[in-house]
C-alpha cells in the first residue's frame, strides 16, 4: 500500500484522506517511534481541526506524547523539532493543493521529512494494523505550545544582515495566500526593518482571495499591487509556506529557475561550496555556481531528497525551481520564511532592483512535452532509452537525461499519470526545439519496441 507521495500523504478529505486513515497514520507513527514526544502543527485548511484530532488520537492511543503548536508553516515546525531536539513531528497540510485537500507530513529528529524507508514502515503498519496497544496508564497526552512561530522567526532574523535591511528598508508586499505564513512572514519582514504591505493575510481555509498554489496566474493581485505601490518586491507563499514565489518591482512573476540561480549565486558568494538541485533544474544554476567557484550535485526530483543530500554532503544551499529553497544554515528543509529574508537582504546589500539582478542570470529556453506510456512499461522503456542514448553524455540520476548541443533533454515517467515527461532546455530557442525533438524521437523508438 503506497500512501506517501513526493511530499507526504495527500488527498481529498473524506475520499482519499479519511478520518480512519488519519487515525491509523497517527497510530503507525507512535508504534514505530515508541513513547516519544512529537511536535504537531497544521496549516489553515477547514479540515485541519478535524484531521488534527484524528492524527493526535492515533498518536496518543499508541503511547506518543504531542506538543501542539497550532497553525504554523511546515518549516517552523521542522525548526522547532530540530531546536528542541524532539524525536520528530507531524504536520497536517496539503501544501499548495486545492482547499478541499489535506495531507500529513512526517518529520524526523533533524527536522527533515522522513526517508522513503521510514515511510514504507508506516505504510506497512497501516496495512497490517499491528499497532502498539499500551495499557491505560501509558496513553499519551497533548500539551500546547505557542512559541513555534516566534522561535522560527527569531531563528531566521539571527541569520541575515539586519543592519543592511534596516538601513535600506525595502518595501515588500507579502501575500501569504490565507495560509500558514499569515502569522510569520509579515512579522518577520517588519521586524527586520522592511516596510510591509499585506494582502490575503488573514488565515482562512476557504482561501477567499486566491488559490493556495503561488503560480503567476494565482498571483494576479500581487502582480498588480507591487508596481502600483512602487514596492521593491512581492513575496507569496503556498499554503504551508515552505515555498516562496517572487514578483519583481515591475510586477513580473520571477521564474523559479532564475530565482534559484540568484539565491545559489549568493550562497556560493558567501561560502564557496556545493549546491544541490534536481536533475530537472535549469543549467543557469550550474552556470552561476561554477562561475562563483562552487560545484553542483544533481539528485532525483523531490525536495526531501535534495534536503537529505545537502545534509549528507555538507552543501551550502539547494533547491528546486518551484520556489522550494533550502538554507542549511537554518534548516534542512524547504523554507519559505528564510527565502523571503534572503531576498530582502539581497535587495538591501546589493542596492539594485530585483529585475536588474535577475537580468544578469544566464537565460535558457525550456520546452515541455508528454508522451503516453503505460505504467507497467515504465522500467523497460527507461532501460531502452538508456541504451538508445549510449554514446552521448547521459545522466541516469532520475529518468534519462541526455546532453546535446547547447542543452539537454530529460525523459522521466510522471509520478501520477501514465505519461513519460519530456523536459528540454537550450541556450537558444532552436537548440531547445532540437533537444525536444531528440527526446521525442528517442521515446518513440523506445515505445515502438
Ligand atoms: Mg508546501
């Protein structure tokens, strides 16, 4: 039984994510970890209180104790677990998914999402129902703590150049999207000395102002507001605020790969070292990191894998093009609040408009396509693709990535659909088209056999 996706358990409440499942996941975690203390948090979703009660019920029934931190960003809970040296944590959140969804993320004692092997143990316990059955004296209990968000905000504020920010006083429009960052990012940036304007900043699980995913289309209000107020930057989060999306001073949505490159460049400028990113990331990241004297390590797609590699290799920074940035000096996890703080720090320290800094990032052209591929043929098609690509420069970290003239193409099965995804990138539009064409022809040949 597979319950965990790339970032925890997710589903429509009452259909995929039932109360019964939430109770069982709580039981499984407590059975696996024993009578330990875990931190608990959630985002602002309407189903949050209900799923909270179910997960806590399962945890306590099998002997775990919980510290309930209430509504807070996922990275704030992760930071709390790490700083308080707890055994782990659980967050009830569906991140960027629609309002009717919810989910469960499980965090280990380092504040990282548990590895796949641990997820499999939880799944096996949910399936076998071999839960711990403590005696009545050994049931767990819940205490409430209200300092989770504050601890997170103070932790970030201690790691950025406060003096530079307070001198420059960037004007920031913050759009927490009615999610978990309503109580953190606006206060963090104000405390750092920014001028802060907010929209969609009341916690509300009906998400009246915009959808929880911080895409360009969903951030129309922010894109309009930033230039009309003459602000320096707009910062938006997804529902659980582990990600940040950025609008420049002209109201332009900043592409995730360019934001990733800018922050990677800054990280390497501070400490020349290793940057970790998935194989699907744009080469503009590697270009700026190498130019700054650093190196890049590519991982499989998925933020928890990037975080683990940063931890294992002592990297200085890592992230994904969807706005999930990881700053190991603070946390081994995607961190929307730290991303916001580093961006205002960049504005203050460099003293240049964001659009100007971004214009200096190398530009690549991206092409995406998908080819139907039955789920049961995924492995054989991938093996055949690797054979067909032999003789070229190939990276088999995740799917098959083939390098060519001025670009590359990545051929990778979708995690959720019976599709083989084709991502192609080139320095020029023609090179991007050529890489996509190469990918399509390889896939056609592999599928025809
Ligand atoms: Mg998220």
